[in-house]
């Protein structure tokens, strides 16, 4: 792939804009030598304004999504792409969220431009566990864990019962749920089905990946070891 197309696909600009960057000498190799559009250079050695080039296609990142952001490219309010470099939303292939967290839910969110990996993660066959911390409006009544684990709980407007889910009581109004599926507003609807209301919701783990010390609004690129942790659970 020609450098001008590679750099354009990473969201740095249109073909015309990237061509202008070449003419201005802004694109160099790691030794500071000016590059030209037809040069063949290893990705890791390319620099733009003396900064390393963004990761190539196949990017996977983990974002600590704060409350108040939506997983959308079109929402008029704050979106998760606002937390990334602006060019990330212009990448081709598109950098997509792996599933969604609603505006009022915080926590671990994966994003990738690898369509095959995205489908592998969200596929029901993967059964990747996702852990949520739920703060509730009322005290737990005591039978919720059994109801959620039964595999018979039907949510309103659904045609199939939920898969069994694990629940741990952390405090009278704090529960930790482990799900292997991801239906629309599932945790909130589960507690609504047993007469409670979720006041705050946070996803703390996806598969074997946790946020560790990643602060809200921050993100990091994942490597091969991280993906092994993801699927290793």
C-alpha cells in the first residue's frame, strides 16, 4: 500500500491533504529523512511531525468509559470518540465499539477496526463473561441470585429467557453480576424484573481483561498478551 493511502486510512487527512504533508516535508522516517509517497518504509519507522504513526489496521484499544458519553458517531452530545484523537473516528476501516455501554453506564469498553475480532468477541458462542457492579435504589431482598441463575427469567418484550447469570452480594444495595450475553440494558432490566432500580452501573471486566489503574476517560492500545487475557478469562 502506498504511503499516501496508508496515512489517509489512518485518519490523518484526505489524499490531497496527505499529499500536501509530503510536499511540506512533514512525513519522515525515524532518522529524520524526508519520505515520499511511493517510498516503502516499515510502519514503525514512519513519523509525522516527528511523532510515531498511529497503530496500523488491526487496532484494539480498551477505554475506561465515563458516565455521560454514548457509544455513537452521530449523537449530538458527548461520544466516546471525543476521548480519542480526532483522527481516530476517521480511520478506515472504521474504529467501532465492541458492543455498547449506555450513557449512564461507566467502565470497560473495547474498540477495534478488526471486524473479525469484533464478531468473535460479541458472538454468543464466545460466552465471554462480563462483570458489572450495580448500585441499587433498594436493599436486595435475598432471592435475586437464584432468579438470575435459573435461566428462566424473561424480560419484558423478549421471546427467550435470559441465560443463567451469576450474582454476588457485595452490600445491601450493591451487587456484582457476571453475564455471558449482552441484551439491551440487560442489567437494568433484570433488576427491574425483580422490583428494584439500578442507580449506577459500572462494567469492571470483559473476559480476562480489567481496567487495572486506567482512569475514567483514558485508554490504551492492547497487544497480543492482552488479547490472550481477554479470551483466557
